[in-house]
């Protein structure tokens, strides 16, 4: 798995973000049974920057905790079978890794939400990575059934890593 991290702003999270991100991403890939090595880009940014991105890409003019930009379209969430034969552009031409997409997280919001929800910033960050990975696997939470499935999968990923509320 290749993880590329870009960090913006002066806010620092009080734990090793790269190590935590890698652990959660690996657990998510394992949980989904992804048969490929994967590439993910992670941007750790400010409330101002994520607000700008949210406005640009979603036409919502407010900050948010996480944005997900999947590179792939799934017929069924988490079903990687079609990429083997049909989608050679789903893979990095040099590394052969499956190009999952980009995750953007507001460091400011990680700290605020951790305090609001009464758990550690690391737990909040791990939750947002798990949530975003599920979006990169084609999951969504627009319908109640989808939301419940995503919540279950998020719990499974975090419990596997013993990251609890």
C-alpha cells in the first residue's frame, strides 16, 4: 500500500498521523478483502481550506470534517472483481497499485470533534479515515440502510485495531 500525505496549516495533531492512517487503511483494505495493493492520497488541512474544497466540489459553503474523492466507480460497493479485466486505468501504470482516491481531513475539526465526542484526537482521526475509505470503496450513507452498513463496517475496522470511543 502506498500512502502519500500532504499537510497544510500550522495545527499539529498530537499523535503520529502517518502511522495511524496506515494502520486504519490497511485494516480497511483487509476488512473489504481488497485483492490489490492500493494507492491513497491524504491531505491534512485547515478548516478554511476544506471549506473552500467543499464549496468548489460539492457546492456547500461550510467546512466539514472529511472529504472523499474516489477514483473508481463500483457496480456494488466493495466489489473489486470488475477492475481485474475491464479497468486497466484503475491501476497506477508504474506500480500496478489500485488507485483508490483522495482523502481530505480538517485537522482543526479532528481536534474539535474529539473534544465534543469525548474521545481522543487519534480515535477521531482513525474514524474519519475509516469512514472515508468506505467512500473510496463505493459506500455511501444517503439511505438509512446504507448508513447502518457503513456504521457497522466503521466499527469493525476500528475494533480490529482496538481503537474505541
